[in-house]
C-alpha cells in the first residue's frame, strides 16, 4: 500500500518523533553544558580557597619565624598539597620567586591583563587540561604575582562518561519515542478512522445511520455529535422533501386527471353552452391552483440562487396592500369571511414590488385558508416609531406552540391531512421568510390554537425613499 505522507496519522507520528528527538538533543546539550559549568565553578571555588590559604600562610609567618624567605615558607606549604596542584610566585616584572618542586620549567602564561582582580583560565600541559588562577596579591609586605594551577583531567573524564552514557541511552530513547509516536497517533486517530468508515457507508437511503460517538469528552466527541445532529437535520429535510414530492406528484396527477376527465366528458357529445361553461370553469379552477403551486416552486427555486439580485425601488406599500386585499375579497366572501383592511394613507418603503406583493398575498391567503367559515380576517398597516407595521390577523384554527418554530421551514405543514383541498404545499411561509430576510425586515407570529393567529411584519422606514422630484410627481398626479 502506498504511504500517504500527508495523512494526519503519519504527520502526527513524525511530529512526535521529531519533537522527542529535538527534546533529547536539547536536554543532552544542556545537561552537558550545565555539568561543565558546575565543575568549573566548583574548581574556581577550590582555587579561591587555596589562594586565601597561601596568602594567609605566608603573611602570618613572621609571628613564628621572621627569618624565613617567602620561597622557603611556600616550600613548606607545598609539602601538604596534592602533586597535581602547582603554586608559582613571581615578581611583578616576571622574575620567578617560587615554583612547586618539579615545575620550575613550567611557566604559567600570564594573561595580557594586570590581574589585580582574579584571572581564571584554562590551558594545556603535556596533553593535560589545567585550570589556572592568576592574581596580584600582597605577600610579605610587597606585591607579587601568584599563579595557581591544577590538573582537571578528572572533570573531563566525568563529562566524557556522562556523554558516553547519554549516547548509549539515546538510541533506546529514540526507539521508545518511535513506538510511543506510533501508538499515540494510532490511538488518537482510531475514532476518526471508525467515523470515516461509518460515514462512507451513509447514503441518501441510509440517513438513519449515525456516526459512532467516541466517549472521550474531547473535540472528536463534539465533532461526532455535531455530524450526527447534521444527519438528523438532513434526514428530516430529505423525508419532508420526499413526502412533498410524493404529494406534489399526486396533486398534479389528480389535477390533470380532473381536467382530462372534465374535458373528455364535455367533448363526448354535444352539450349546452351552460354545460360547456361549467366544464371550462372547473378546468380553470384546477389550472389556477396548479399555476399557484408552480409559482411557489419557482419562487423557492429563485430564493435558492444565492446571489440573486433584488431590485430595490420606492414602493407605495399601502397601495399594494389595498390592491391585494381587493383581489382576495371575493375568495373571503366565498367562505363567508369578513375581510377588513385598515391602511394608513401613504406608506412608502424601498423594496422589490413583486416580492412584496407575493409576501403579503401568501400571508393573506393563509389567513383565509386557515380561518373558519364566517370567520374574520383583519389587515392593518400603520407607522409606529421608525417602522411600518403590517399585521394579518385571523380568527382561525391557530398553530400549536411546538409547531411555531417550524412553520417557516420549507415543505413544513402543521397537519398534513388538513387543507389538502386548498392547495397546501408547505412552501408559502418559507417564501415569506426569504422575502423578509432579503429586505432586512422582521416577522413575528403570535398564535393561540383554536382562536387564531397574528402575523406581524416590521419594515424599517427608510428616511428618504423618494427623491423630492418623485414626491412632487406623485403629488401632482393626485
Ligand atoms: P401551506 O402551503 O401549507 O399553507 P405555509 O408555508 O404557508 O404552507 O404554511 C406552513 C404551515 O403553517 C401550514 O401548513 C399551516 O399548518 C401553518 N399556518 C400558516 N399560516 C397559518 C394561519 N394563518 N393559521 C393557522 N396555521 C397556519
């Protein structure tokens, strides 16, 4: 199988190993440096103590025996110190005064500084590392150069031992981090693999299936839960769409059957003018219902075009409402309903006139459709604060509280069995919602089951919808 180096598993694994390697190298270097510093500092402390001892030893001598020279005093002191430690004393001009026996040939290089403050250094002698301290001190009443030096081979041996043991341990650590990285990346991504396998099995027919939710309490659990919620929403939407398509096909085929049968029956023999008129009006009613349904479908399809351009123009909304009210009056009278329209004289807003007409027509159509026979429907349009408020109130069947949040969803119908005869498609309010959002209006529903519903659309009053010329033209036309 071809290895995919961009896979998250391999990337995680490589990152883990790289991180472990980098940490190991950094830790090794730091430990080595730190140990080196600690050893050097401890050596400096020792040399400092020795310098004090030498100076005190020489300077406190006169009380015992004032006749001894500085060199003799130092010789006596040297008897008690380790053979690897060298004491050398010179005059300020470099003339030797004393050197630990056996080391007079070795002259510690004096730094290019006065060394009134202590000068620490590191040098080599016969392949051995030597740590040095040069300092101008006062001994026996005059200033001299004191050079202390000592072999520090054992420090390097310690450092080497530490480095060797680290290098031996490193491959083991590397192996451990490889294994750790492999196990970790596998374990971290195992739920993702399971979710991917399960997700690849989910098709449009299998929307009941859900992704396995890992009980880890981390982001993966949240991801799986979110995907499952998405699947639930998809399942509901697809079920609604399937039901709608079924209903739509059924409605259309019933309508066409009715039209064909009516036409066939009318044409089967010679008939009177009244009979033909009755057949044609039956066909016309069916055509009207079908055309309304097709218009709704077209509007929904139009709303789906994401960057649909809406033509905003000044609209006399009061005029529009008045006109639609008149159109629907006949329908309301058929159901013996009382339709009253209470409209402010002139209400201009900016919008797309055909969409605004459709929005109001749907609200009014629903009010008539869902109001009882002999019920009342009231339309009011008034200015309130900075907005125009359109209210469509009916004394109809109302909407249950649990259905209210869903009525603006596409294809949603509260009770699918009701109002089949009146061409219910579950599309109307979704179109209303789209128009409201496209115009940046807001819509609100208040409904009491059994008593009726109030749909309120609030439209912000744009300050100068009309230019002065336009206003003048309207005024003179009146
Ligand atoms: P429909 O074509 O079914 O009327 P809508 O999207 O216009 O589709 O409405 C969705 C559902 O909301 C309807 O099926 C109906 O149950 C409910 N509804 C809408 N308006 C009213 C109303 N004025 N009174 C009672 N129920 C309503």
